[in-house]
C-alpha cells in the first residue's frame, strides 16, 4: 500500500538511465519517507549536485550511465563534500 504523506526525510539523488529502474527506485524511496531527486544521466547528476546546496544526503548512481561512466562522475563529485558508502 502506498503512503500518501509527503516525504520529509533525507534527500536521495538517483542517477539512472533506465526509466523503469529509475521509476521503481523513486517510488520505493518516497514510500519509505525519503525526498527524491532524479537524474537521467551523469551530467544531470552533477548539475543536481551543484544546485543542491548540500541538501542531498545520498547519491544512488548507475555505474554505467550513458554520458560517461559512473566512476568518472563519482571522482568529479569527490571534489565536493560527499560521503561514499
């Protein structure tokens, strides 16, 4: 059963190029109470991170994003204050 409440938890950024996977992750995380930002490729992930004012607590990034490898984006994002799991 889906909850109708507005998510108020930590913000998670999803970087996924496959629409079905992206939608599944977004729906699931929102049902668990997380706020969710969505990006379709690595370049969009970087744009979201630059515009976020450090509101993003976690990035779920598809390692094989269409616009470059996920690892390259992780390395670029490492210049910011992000923690990796």
